[in-house]
C-alpha cells in the first residue's frame, strides 16, 4: 500500500440546496449533504467523535439545515450554519478520507484483501527483531494479516514467554478456559484432538463461542524430528468465493442457516449457532466458521435439513481440496499469526516430540492497532510502502 505524496486540497466548492460539492486537486469531486456535515462537526461544543465523546444529538439538528456561509481558509472548509449560527471546520484530509464510498470507508484503511490458493508461493513474513524499532515492519505485520489473513513471524526465539510479548505487541491476549497460553503437545490423557499426534483437517477454532477466537498465534518451540506436524492453511474467504461461483444455492443457504457447535469442558457447556458464512453489509464474505469436529446435531427446519447437509459437504470438499491449501513446517523460534475467521488451519500427522504454544488476541484490538499504525504511516511521511508478499 502506498500513500500519495500530494495531500488532498479543496480546489473549489459549490453549494446546492441540500449539499456541498467539493472539487479536489485530483480533479475528482465529492458530495457532502448538509445534514451529514453538520452531524460530523467535531468542535469542542459538538465533541470529538473519534474519541467516543460525541455531544451533538442528531435529533437536535433540523432536517433542512443549510449553511449561511461557506469559505475555505488556510486550506480548511469553514461553514457557518443557518441554525443558531453554529460554526464548523473540516480538515480536507479528513473530508477526503470520509467521502461517500471512499476506499477508506469501504475497507480497512483501503488495503485490499487478496484471495489465494495453493499457488500463493512465498508466505508473507516479518522479522521480530525489527518490530520494536521499525514502524514500517510493525505496520507490515498487521497489513499482511489484513490482506492475506496471516503472516509468519521469524526470529521470535524459543523462550516460553516470547508468545506473550508478541501477543501484547499486536493486541491484548484473551484468556479462556484454555488459559492465557495453551501448550500444544502430545498428552497421555488428551482433552482435545490437537493433543494427539494425528493429522487435523483445516478448520476454524472455537466456533462454539458466540465470539470465536480472533487472531490466533502459534509459536513453535520444538518441531517434530520426523518432519511431520506441517502447518496447513486454507483461505476460507477464497473457498467461500469458489462456493458462491460454482454452487450459488449452497452458498446462499450457508449464509442463513445456523450450524450448532458445542464444547463441554471444566464444568462449562459452551454453545453457539451461526451460519458457516457471514456476510457484511456490502454482501461480501466477512467471516467463515467451519469445523466439523465441534459440530453437534443440526437444528434446521425439516425442509432445510438435507439441503444444509449437502451444502456443508460441498463446502468441506472444497475446503479440503489440496488446490486451496498451502503448507509450511514451522521452525523453532518462528510464529504464525492468522485471522481465525478467515484462514482455516490444520496440520499433518507427526511422530516424536513437538511443542507449539498458542495464544489469541481479539480482532477488534488487532485491527484497531492496524488503523492507528496506518494513520501514523500516512502522517509520518516515511513512505509507508507495503512490501509484496513474495519478499521474505
């Protein structure tokens, strides 16, 4: 991702009956309705919206609000409103970023989401030793997860607490019944299938929660001596797109029929029912919840039961197809950070000692840090150039 060297400048404006049209130095134009502009005044009286301190009430603004005067001074748009003579000031950078339908509003700071399959090639990666001193490297870590759904962190080391340092760097570690950090090792008395040395098909973690784990971290302490335990990733959003293209009826069904998942552990019965595919307000795939190991009895209507099973079989068949899978053997000191509601993860079988540590942070905090880093990069003038995934 690159930031333009030329900041947006208001070249001219035109006041219409219910809106202002701003012409930018790029030659583009943006329309802002009077009601929208007045509602987004962030003066001391109305309150700074980005800090959660909004004082202005929408119902206190007349529907026919209109400016009594408009001007551009020192590059900023200044409006005096007919209702009460209230004065508002708008920074052109903020206005441009919040233009109706702008890429900043549509996506996470405009960074594209790249869907991938087995042809992806080199895994996107960052260096841990650069994270603390290089703002661009910190931004890259988050940007890779936003764009590809995952990133490989190299050089983290094999100390047990290293995963917590990484977790605190990208968000806040979420504690569950597994604890703050969970050790994935072969156990004599396993409580979950991950404690066994067998293979695990690609899946979403903890879909039995109403809010599943968000950003997963897997830190390799010891890899298996037999070369097994290979990490396998699948782009769940790519798989959903394939389902929509080739099996649209199945796709539509799995966006509205909930699938029940259940987990009983430590005196808790954790249950959640959600459709396997969640769409955002634009109708685009936002989340994928797919894990047949935690599925319990489906509770669909009689006429939907068999179609739902058939749709799930199709979805799983696509997700398990090697054409959608990439593989990598984590080395000691490396960590994998992935978006659990986008990327399905699994592993091959192994023999011998293997030790991974797992932690998780909430998606909200992770993406909040990404947004802040993106703004810092844009304001800092230090380039902010996104490095292509093929760079190791």
